[in-house]
C-alpha cells in the first residue's frame, strides 16, 4: 500500500465522523440481502455503542436487527453502490440508531463499499428505551450467525446459542450444556490458551461432536466481581474457510483514497512543522487554492488573512493546527474567516484539528484539519442580525417623535437622519420637500458625517425640471438608486455634473407618494467616500424610516393646527396597504379609516369600532388596548403591538396602536393592522404536522414523549399507559398491498380513538404500535378501557378481515418510579399477550382469507373436496407417513390462497386473459408464499405453495424449476389440481370426460407433470 493511501486510511480512521467499510452479501439472483463489517473507526463504534472487535466480521442484520424493517432500504441502497461502483451522498433517517445522517458512500471494487456518516442537523430522536436494548442483546445472542456461549471460570456452560450447537455438530442444546468447556470443547489445553483469564481475541481449535477439529476465532469477554473473574462470554467465528475479509482489506487503501477525494469535508494534512502536504478537492474548492498553491505553506502565512467571529485578526500561532501540534490535543470546532483569492473575499469555515502520533511517541508528527464551509450560514446570521439592528433603529426613530414638543421637531428629524446615516455609513442623509404647484423642491433637513461638506445651502428652491431624469426614475421604479454615478446614461449628463460637484459616488432617494400618486418629498442618502449598493431589503426597510420621519412632519403640522398638515397625514395613511383607522379613546367613535380598510368594512365613519369592526360584540372588546397606550395620567406612553383574530373578516392581523391628539384636540387611538393570515395558517400547519402522524391523524411519538414528561407530576398520579400492537398488518400488506394496510391502520386508530376519553392522549408510536396516556387514571379504569378497545376492535372488521391487537398496560402510582420503566412494563405485557395470542390472530386472518376465497368462488368447495380425496389416495400409494399426509391435505387447502387479491372479474372471465391479467394471476404463487412465511403454522408449506405451478420440463412459473428441483408435494398437487379442473371445468373451460382427462394427463407426463407420479396417479383412478 502506498504512502498516500496510508495517509488516507489514517485520516479516515481519525475522522470525527463515523466511518466503516463493508462487503455486500447477495442471494442467488444477485440481489443484496445483507452486508458484513470489515473495518470501523472509533467514531463509528461510539455511534453504535459497540467496540470495533464486536463489529468487524458481523452482518448488518446482527448489529442492527431492525435494519430490514426500516422505512429506508439501507441494504438495497448500499448494494447498488457496491455492485455498480457508484459514489453518492444522501441524507436519511437511520431507524436502528434513531438519528438523521448525511451519508457519503463509495465502492472501488465490486461487492465492497465504504461509508462516512455525518450528523445532518435534523432533530435527534429519543434514544432507544431499555426494553429495546434488552431485545437487541437477546437477538445478538440467540439469533447471531456466530457461535456464542456463557461459562463459569471452571468451564461449566451457563448458556449456549443455537449457532454454536450447530457449528460443533450437536443436535440439542442440552448435549453441549452437559460438557466442560476446557475438557470437552477446546482442542488445546487451557494453559496453552491463556496464562490468566482476560479479555481478548484468539485463534482456538474446537472439538466437534464427530471428533474433527474446527478452526475458529474466539472473542473472549470476562466479567469480574471484586477483582475475580466470575463469568466468561465468548463469541466463536468459523475461520476455516473464509479469507475474503483479509483479501478485501488489501484494497481498502484505494477505497479510502477515493472516499477522501469525494468527501464534502475540506481536509488538509500538515506535517510536524505545520507545512501543508496534502489537501482534498473539497479543501481546494473551499479555500480557492490548488494543492500546488497551498503546498509547503503554514498557518503563519499572511496570505490567509484569518479573522475570528468578531473580525479580529488571528495570529498564525493560534491557528487550530498550530495549537494541536503544540499541545498534542484535538482542537475544535473553531470558526475562522479565511481569504479565498478566487472570489476575492473571505469564506467562513468551522475547523477541527486532530494530532497524529507515532506509536509510543508523545509529540505529534502530523495534524489533520477538517473543515466545513459555513459562509452561507454566517451570511444568513449576519443578515438576521442586521435586520434586528435595523428594526431597533426604526423603533428608536419612532420613539424620538413620541411626545416630542413642537419646538423640538427639527432637532428630532436631524437626530433621526444622523442615526440612519451612521447606521448605513454614508456621507449625508437628508429630506427634500417637493412643491408641485410651485414646480420647486428644496432641502429642509440634512446630516453630514465628519469631514463631509454640507450641501443644504446649495439645495434650495431648485426647479423640478433640473432633475426631470431623477423624477422619471422615481415615477417608474418607485425609487432613485444609483450605485455608481459615473455610469449614468447620456440623458442624465446634467444630473451627473451636479453629483460630481457634490462628490457623490452613489445615491439613494426614496420618495413619499400622496394619494394622487404625486411625489411630495423624498428621503435621500449620498455616499461620498466609496461606491455603495443598497439591497432591495434595505430599500424596503428604509421606506419605513422615510414614512416615520415624514410622519413626524405630519404630526408637527397637526400640532400647529393646520388643516393642510392634517389632510397630508390622512393621505399618507390612505396610501398604505395596511388597514389604518383612528377612533376616539373615550367614545370608541371611528374618526378615520383608510381606503384599504373601507374596502374590507365599508363606510364606518361615526360608528363605534367594536360594533362595526368586530362581530357579535355587545361592548368594547376584551382585548382593547386603550389602557396600554396611555399612562396613569392619561398621556400617550408609546406604541403597543400584538396579534389579533378578527371575528368579522375571519383573518389574523399584526396590529400596532398608539395614542395621539387629533386635529380637534381630543385623544385618539391610531391603529394599523397588517394581514398575516397566510403566515399564521402556515405556522399552524407546521405545528400540526410536527405533532401528528400523517397517516392516522393521531398524535405522533415526538408529541407523546413530550406529554409523558409534562404529565409526569404528582398531581397527575395515578398515571396509566396502554400500549397496543395491531395483529396481522404484515399479512394484509403482503396480500392486499401497503395502501390497504394503511387503511386498516386508520380503521384501528379510529376505533381506538372512539373508545378513549377526551382527556386521554392517544398516539401512533410507530409502525403498527399505538400508545395511550391516561392521566389521573387508576389501574382498574385502565383495565376497563383495554376491554373497551378489545371489544371495539373485535366487533369491527376490515374488508371481511378481523381486526385485533395485543394490549399491555402499566400504572404509575407514585412519583419516584421512572416513566420510561412504566412504558417498558406496558410494552413487556403487550409482547406477552402478543406471544400468547399471535397464533390465534393469524389463524383468524387466514380463515377470513379462505372464506373470502370461497365467497369469490376462487376455489369452490367441491373442487377442494375432490382434490383432497385424490391427494389422500396418492399419499397412501406413496406410503406417506401420517404427518406427510397432513401436510399434503393442508397444501390442497392453502395452495391458491395467494389468489385472495385477484379481482373477481378476472376469476370469472370466460374468455382468454390479457397479458396484464395473466401476470396478476401468476403473482398468486408468490403472494401465497409470503402469507405462509408470515404464519409459522404454515411456513413449512411455503416452498410447496410457491412451486405448485412449476413444470417438470422447467416451463412453469415463477422460478422455472424443473424435475426434482420441484418439491414432491407440489408435483403431486399439480397433477391432482389439473385433473379436477379438467373434470369440473372453469368459467373459461368446459368439463372434460374422464377418458379425455386421462389422455391429457398422459400427454403432459414428462413435460408438465412428473412422469412417475403421473403413472401412479392414473393407477389410483
């Protein structure tokens, strides 16, 4: 393996993210059915909670028993990658570990793949309950593909699993339990195995029952009590044949390299002197430099121009890589801004630095730097921060003009201009008043930054036609925005001269429009020292400032008692898209409502606000804000903002109210309201979806877990829990499809909801499980509810299929007991009931299927009875044992159960079937196979059901088996079924005479039918 490949392996094994490599296992058809762990880094062990030695060599289905039941097909996806040589990145929820992962997976050799798991940032799910962990341990021991045992220090077996019994050639567990580990099972002496008992992995020969030796790898774990070994736990892996994992590992270097090159992380490798010696493509892209440009550079290089989150320059010696080399400890995450020459700007990255050591060395010889580009996230944070700061600026400006005396109005406007100009770091901010009748405009107020020459004296009584180009831009675009005055068009030549004379490089002017759509003023900025571009968002927000300042001028004129100023204010309010109205604080009389409000409520002037703007009010609104906008002495005290649902329009509004003096001197409430209904509805939809199951409409698991914590109080005791598991859902899914299974789940959920009380909380816990939380409910009441649910389910059916569920309950009587334990108790009792009743429930569903087949006339009773008689004669002719005769009779009864989902139209069709219809009929063998496999009582007939339409010459379906590959009972059934069909006929086939039927059997012997069995069959007729 090359040096750079070793470096990539070291990088991946030291990654902070979980990493593992695997080998795919396929079936006869080449489809992925499982995968084996070949290597894993410490982060992967931490994620799974299993040490590396217990991962390597094991199958995914052993490590994650629930992986095949997960909603996402992990094995199939990784199989596609391993078998087709792909590299993909995707985000998915990993059910066995209850977490969201960003997965990068790659294959460099057919049949093998590697994967890196990153936290995707999605909300983490609750950790598995203790019951689930216990279930996992039980599965790993009892159902492990490797042999496992538990023994005393003297070699006495306490327990062994089935895999070890079979591995050593024994038939019964008790045979092995009766032996001594050291005397009878190990093929070497104990002293040659261990000098002292300790945890480790050894190659040990084991004695098999027939006297031969099995080469095995023994993983030994020792439990101690008071420093003495008390229990040995061993895992035995057969290594006599397979060497594939070792061979596969030889190719890992190349796979690590390819994965390293395709990672989304930026990665830089630096030597002991902090010099860069390697970088992956992601690092080159993020930093805007190639490896050739970065090679040999250190963190001290000034070209990085590194700064911290506060904008302070970062010394190279404090860079995470230098700190990791200096201290020998991992560093991060650290956020830095680093210069990217390709974009001529800084990128923001989140860095981890990891030191690497030679064996037995305390000083690191290298560091690995991993980092992510978080520029977009930081830009969003800064934008939000800027918006919040601007909102504060608007609030500060608004507060300037509240209760401002008339003689101080100019000072207030000048202060507002200063605050706005300093916020946007411009040279000047100013107000212009436009006098259309005089065809003049003049600069009324101006603020200048330090060192900037004022222009107000030069901006008085300016003829409007001098700035006709500017006015045209305002009329057309609603704003005058000039990022670069040197790039003005030729027709703006006269304006450009003025801007050059006033040293203006960039300019922004926001007009204020009256109801006649005339400009009666504008708020302007001059950038003098540098060019500046204002964003659409900034312009939108500045309109608010402009309206606030001009609003202050309106207030000033109102307080001067001028009717003209009063009308101007009303025109400004009338031009707003929001609802604005004015009402008398004492009488509630509506004195003004703008045009937008009139479109909604009509003419309401002179009416009381609570009568006309609300529905069904007999007095002032409960939420009236009059007391919130006046102080104790009846003076205005500032604006009040709130959200409100209007009962007349049935819409949500964001409202803002403040007290002020009206033109006639009385105190009024000025209120504005912005319609936020769509935003509210979206918020409610998101809230509903976050707490409800999308299929059943019940609460989901996340909500239930929150409620369990919230209600876990002394006041809610006794607190009961019921856990329910729906029976037979898999059978319904296999026979009728998942859409039908979903409808069955919804039906069961509806019944359970009807049985529960209003105060009970019912949630879909997952898959086919439900949980009911019963606050202030004793055990007896919970028992009654369980009986009510069982009764409700038993009285209902779904498509003639009985509905039933296993229920378990538990009650918390005092606050000391853990709520998770109460849930576990309910779950354990539910599983106990499910184990006791599972067989009965499955048989009831199978019986329902058989009844449905009879009702659909899929298998008439006479047909089955005739087949049973002939099958029994065949069994006797073949000297079948009673048990085999029983299997044959049961096969006759169940062989066409897969036709349960075929439509009656196809079953009863008299003419030939179409290709689509014939395909649906052929699928019945596979559906019947699934039903049998899902039912332990019938699983021993699953292969016979699957194969009963196979032909002796291989021309049958679904697998094309031939001759003795076809199970014997299937071959017998094929002859019996064909004969009875020929004699009794079908909708599309007339009955044949006995002579013709016998001739047909003879003719098909050796092609469709087993010739020997056909001869025996003809002899029994």
